[in-house]
């Protein structure tokens, strides 16, 4: 039996003092992520100098695209002066540039969405 997860967003502790409210990723979200990776590969194919790490760049684009679609709220993320930042695509991209936060999002949200339900 396929057990469908709740569509309600849940809070996930990402780092000490940082949490994100994310909605479950759906098939459409994964398709958007694949399109982000595809655009990286197409740009590299047209470039005069090929990127030897194009697959890494494409993978990062997939995770970032999913984060933009899944993150609906957060606590503990602020600007340079420590003021809380509202969630926006640009702020999500900036947050995903933080290696530890990126790694946690990839591990806790992105990878499980690709694997699907365990049972």
C-alpha cells in the first residue's frame, strides 16, 4: 500500500538555532528541479570552455530549486546586521550558499523526496 504523506508543512531543525518550515516536495517540484539541472547542462554544452564540475553545479541547482519551492517559513536566519530575513527566492538562495545548511536541506528534505516513502 502506498501511504501518502501529509501535505501540511512541517518544521525541521536544520542547525542550532535555525529551523525551516517546509512543505513536502511533490512530483512537480522534482520536475522543476530537473529543469534547473537541465539548464545548467545546456548552458555548459553551448559554452566555449566546458565546466569539469558541471554535474556538481547541476546538482546544486536541483537542491536550490527544491528549496525555493518547499521552504515556506524559517526562524534563525538573518541579514548581515542580525535582522530576521523574510523568506524569498533570493534569501533562500543566500541561505543555501551556507554549506552546513545546504547539506542539512539536501539530507533531510531533498534526498528523501527523491527516494520516496520508505514503506
